[in-house]
């Protein structure tokens, strides 16, 4: 049975009762507007834990674009029904005042991880993410927390946060969930027009094609190939394409320089900003 909590003390009390009963705690933090990608995280969490906590909180301090914050979809009633459908036991849906009774001025240093790609295009974004995730981890104290690989740089930042803060939580990465046509599931997809939605799958198709060319293209050439193809798609306003190592997210010259690599993209399609990445090896 799903219980909804708006206040930190109430949630902590419920979690304490679950722990006293010997139950392990899984946690999936979200900003709501749930979709199948979120539900996949929750199902995995329920497979591996006895008690699932999901938070729905649109975190204002991680938005550097006020319009993006204003237009972010908020569908709590629908979200609640979806949580019930997967068997979630606890929904934490706090107000901004509950999470930030006073402004939080904490500044984190994630080094080069936070200066490339999203860090370069969304200054302050990852600091806002780190503040809220740290708060949520301190409230829930989960055994395991689940994050999708679509937001791969965010996942890397959170892993680093846990190391820096010596938090006793296992971060569990989960593969990106995609629509049948390859588009990475995202709450922002609902804001795409019909024509834009029809164009969006080209992101995955182009990244996938680029990744197959590892044996004939250098990392720099693969990046250039993907950039050229993406810029040719009508409606895409490209922000970046990067080929980077899968740990520190830094560019490199030769494939044998790294143990694993991914190709990353961010672009604007109409009024919606989309990101994606896929594993090269």
C-alpha cells in the first residue's frame, strides 16, 4: 500500500518502522512526470529491496533557465497512480519550503566532471543536483539508490558526491529505457509537437550509427561525423556532441587510451532541450 508523505519527519518515522522490521530501503529520486523509464528503476529497486521510497520534487535550484522550471510538467495525481501500479510503499512529495526552509549555499567541487558538457552549458546545474540529492539521501538513508544512464553525467556526479561525502549508499546505474523508435524516454518529451516528436528519434539513430564506426574513425572523427549528421536534421539546434571516457567524461585521442567510452549529445528541438548518450564500448 502506498503512503504519501509531505513532511520529512513523517517519512523518517515510516522508514524507521520499516528498518526496525528488518527491511532494506531502496530509493528512486525523481522530479515527477513519471514514465516507463522511471518505472523500470522502481521495479529493479523492488527486486533488490523490501521497501521502496520514491521522491517527487521539482528542484528549483538545479534549473538555470526559469522558463524551463516554469514549464516542467507536474502530474502528481497521475504519478501517484503509477507508483501504486508498481507497488511502491512510500511517496515523498515535499514542498520547496519543506526542502529549503532557508537558502542552501553549499558549494561542491566535482573537478573536471562538472565543467564539461552539461556543466559547461548549464552553469550551477550540478551543484543544485548535488545539494538536493545529498538532502534526500540524508532524509531517506537508503541502502541503494537507482539512477538512469540517460542522465549519465548526473550519474557520474552523484557517484562522486557519495565518495566525497562518504555516504553509505550504493548507487545502482540502470540502462536508458527507450521508445520503440529509439527516443530516450524523458518527461520533457511530452512537450514536443507531433512534428518534433517525429524528428526526435534521429538522435538515437545517428548516435548508434556513429558508434558502429569505431574501427574506421578516430574519436575526433566520430564526433565530427555525428555532429555533421545531427546538424543536417531540420529543427535540431545542436549544443554539443562529445566522445568521452565513461568514468571522468573527458575527451581522448585514441580508443586504446580508455577502458570504456560513450558518445553524448545535447540539442534544442523547438522549445525542448533533449540529451542522450550511448555506450561505444
